[in-house]
C-alpha cells in the first residue's frame, strides 16, 4: 500500500470516529439509583425528589408506603431529563420536614436522612 492510500485510509477512519456518538460521557448513561437511608429517629411519610431548582415538587415517591427509621429504600431517579442534580424533601409522620438541595444522583449511591 502506498503513502497516498495510507493517508486516505487514515483520514477515512478519523472521519468515521468523529461521527461516533460516545454516549458513555452523557449524564443519561449514569446509574441514577440511590439508596435512601432513614437514620432520623422518625418515620418518613412522604419523600420527594425534583430536578434541582424546580419550582415544584414531583409526586411523593413513597406513595402509600412509609420509611421507618433504620430502614432504607432504593430509588431510581432516571426521569429521562438527563439531569443529575436533584433536591430532596422528606416529610415525617409528625408533620416536620427537611430538604437537601443539589444532590448529584449520578455520583451519589446513598443518601442518609439524619
């Protein structure tokens, strides 16, 4: 194979590699499963997770379930948006609540309520 043919083959390979979608670096390819651990001493009645900076809370993730102190639950935050940063709100059976803002569910695999 001569130099000209090698250059053409090399340029073709380089052009093709530039067209490949490397979605491995996309936030949509991250594992967004988080284990929520309740170490608060109270039972969580409601739990919300919304995209960071959202004006409203999404639906109660626990639904009709509760999360007693000392228990945990696995939650998948893959919502199709590609966002990694979420705000969390836990509402306890006594009516009190706490919020945590800007949790990166793409890099955090466990969040503890204390």
